[in-house]
């Protein structure tokens, strides 16, 4: 007889997401070092970084199609194996292609974690989906904070290591939480997904994906993911010439996100999810704009505002869809995540080449190139402000036609 311990399952899920985010934080803190060790230009670094972002959607979409069939536990075993292989190959990388393949493996592992854990969280906490998704995704910025602080601390120690050894140690640290989450999941029983438990047929699930509201949110996910993840992953590169401790900007921004997601419950009691998304987009646009005009320590203010803006993006997008379109089930959650990461991968490749071209045109002025990339990215949240304002009015009109009911957040 199965005994479902939702507290232990939730904690193990958070640990697996911690590994996912450590890969972002540590890679963001070592991106320029990889370039130095292996003589890679920004376009090559962008291509390597992008593999994590398109490995993710491949895994999360495939996982979305099979999770109801093979179960969440088997998916998480696969995630563990991909994480293990990707981390080890990164540690022993010898150049561009080994870094490319290892980053792809880690991206696939990250996507597999979300493919299993997002429906797991919504199945465990059907009464508070958006809140618990925010608490779960708290560990994404949390891991980035831990990862970037580890990188910063190791750099500050001035240990007698060559640059390559330093990178290997930083990446190798990810093996510790990887082994722990693999062990924990192997010992726990899992429920079936909420869609299976509620008796929604596969046909009904696929039909619900054609709902105009789902299609709208699917498209908006492109913009929210690019705004949050592209900027975070490239912040050290884009702002290195603007502030001597650019990597700490990522630490501060993600630290704000940790605090914000931790307070998701009272925030979502004050504001409907669509209103939270509108406010978030306004703040994200303000933060990006300030990144382009501030210098020195003043730029940390931009990081705080930007962190407040992107804080609720990912989990609230997922929670909104699963709460308002529950028949979309695991595939709906995972298509949303896949859309976001795929958009980031394409945008990262494009912007890497754009960055290199501007540097050449500006006779090596990296500061100007970073500002131009951020200015181009600023267009995205500005468009989203209009989109989410429309969503707020749509949901208000829709809710007026419904009888008064308690909405799970």
C-alpha cells in the first residue's frame, strides 16, 4: 500500500530544482572563465548557453506527453542520470564541443525535473496551486544565489589553483545535492497526476490546449521567460564593464526573487494572479531601463527593482494556467515551460551574435554593446504590459459572469 508523504516529496522536489538552478548560477559565474580557458568568443558562449535552454524544452515537452503514462518517479530517475552525466562531462570538458554536449545534458535534466515536479506539486497541493508553485520555484532563484555566492567566495579566496581547476571545483559542487535528491526520490512513493486522479480523458486534455486563453498565455510565456532568464544568465557579461561586481547583481536580483516567492501567499491574497503579472511586468521594464542608464553602485537599485519584477513570472504563469484551465493537466504545464525555455534559447543565440557585432562596430566598447542588448530586450516587457493589462480586463469580465466561488491560489 502506497503512503504519500507530500511534505517529503515537496522537499525532495525543491532539492532537485536547487540542482537545476545551481547549474544556472554557477554557469553564469563561470561563463567568461570558460571563454578564457578554451578561447571562445561571445557567439560560441551564447551557443553553449543556449543548449541548456533548448535541451530544457525538448525534455519538458516530451516529459509532458509521457508523465501520465510512465509516472513522475521514473521521470525523476532520468533527471538524476542526466544531471550526473552532464555535471561530470562539464568537469572534464576539453573544449567547445564537450561543453556544448554537457550543457545540453544538463538542460535535458533540468527540463525533466520540471516535467515531473510541476505536476507533482499541483497534484500534492490542489487547494493552493499557484502559492505552492511559487514556494517550489523559490528554489530556482535560491539556487542561483547559492551558486553565484559560491563562485564569488571561491574567487575571493585567491586559492592557488589555475583557472581551469577553479571551474572544475565550482561545477563539481553540484554533485552533492544531485546525489541527495536522487537518493530521496528513490525511497518515496508518488501519487498519480491530478489529471489522471480527476478522470479527465487524454482527448479532453488535448482539446483544452486549443482554448484561446491557453494559446494567449503560451505566447506570453515567451516574453516572461526571456525577460527573466536571458537577462539573469547574461548579466555578468552585459554589465561587467559597468560594475566591478556584476555577478553580485545576479545574486541580489535572485535574492529579491527568493524573498518575493516566499511571500507568495499573502501577495496572491491581495491581488489576483493576472494583476500580479501586470505589476511584475511594469517593474521588470523599469528595472531593465535602469540597467541601461545607471552605473557604479547605483545599478544595484536596478537589480532590486528588476528582481521584484521577474519574481512571480514563471510560477504564476504556470499556476494561472493550471488553475483556470485545469484540464490541460501536466501537458499544459510542461508546454508552458517548454515555450519559455525555447524562446530563451533562440533569443540567446541571436543576442550573442548581436553583441559581438556591436562590439566590433564600437571598436571593442563592451559597455555600449551591453546597453544595446538590454535596450532591445526592454521592448519585450513593454509589449507584455499591454498584453497583461488586457488579461486583467478579460478576467474581470469573465469572473462577473460566474457565481461567487472560492478560487484556489
